């Protein structure tokens, strides 16, 4: 079945440093979503990517969908303590349900 | 109610007992989902419902059942709880399959 992997599993950064998490699917995707979960909280939707090579920005966050639609990345510029949490990607093959990756847990040291 | 709610917030349960986790949304979303979250494994889909009256099995359905009698409610039942079902359970809903999912606050379940 479809598998979604994320690396790294954990990332510790100093406040102000950049951060990137990578998501890879075993199959070609129709769309991919990113979610953020704060410690003790629930996942919150960030963005959805649909087109091959698509790049979307939300303030300091940049999301990219690979040309082959099998991978994606989330890049945070100049991290802040408010960025702490676990970032999940979720990939979908058309007609099927989303499959979530295991997440990347980000900690930001002030 | 605003959004999606779950009950109870947490529960400690003896193995072999029956338990129903409740989920209600007021957004008139067609699709609803149940996930379990375990450390290092992310969110795994247990069961889903694309519309009221229909349900389907996800990645890890064994030991769980669901029903979708109406649009708003999507209860998850553990017929006979086992310790491996200790987890945090999230309910979610979306306008349709393929749309953003809105998650409830979660239920932390411990089976002893």
C-alpha cells in the first residue's frame, strides 16, 4: 500500500535558524497537505499542494511539491519559538484517503 | 458547538470492556474520519465515512467499529478493549474527500 515517509524525525534548531522537513511518497500523488500539531494539541491544516512543481508561501513558510508529485518539502525561514511542534505531511492518491507521514518534531531553542 | 468536538477527553479502561468514543461536528461536512496517533507512527486511519449512511475501513480497522447515522455524529466503538489500543484518538471532518481536514481535540485512551 501507499507509504509516506518524512525526514528528519526530530530537528533541534536555534531561534533564527532555518528549518526544512522532507516528505516522500512511494506512489505518485494527486495532492499533498501539510499540518502542524503543537505539543498537546491537535493537527491544524496549513496548506494543500496540487500541481507538479507548485510552490506556495505563507509568511516565513515555503511549501513545495516535487515535479514528479512524489515528494514535498516545508521550509521555515528564521524560526521562532512559536514554530515549535510536529509537522505532518499527508499524501493522497486520487480516489483514496490521505496517508499521513510520521511527522517531524521541531524544537526551537531561544 | 463550534467546529468538531470529542468526548471523553481522556479515559482509563480495563481490558475487555466496551467503549464508545464520541465525535460531533456542526460544520455539515460530508466526510468524517477516525485516526489513532502513536509516538513515531503519526496518524493512522482507522475508519472513515464519505457521507452519512456509509463507512469504510482505513489502515488499522481491526477491533474498532463505526456508524454514521447522520451527518453530525461519527462514534467509534471498541467492542472489547485491549492494551494495544492505548493511544490518542482524533476525529476529523472535511467538506469532502480531498479537502482540508478539521481535527477534534482528541481523546486519550489508556487500556490496562
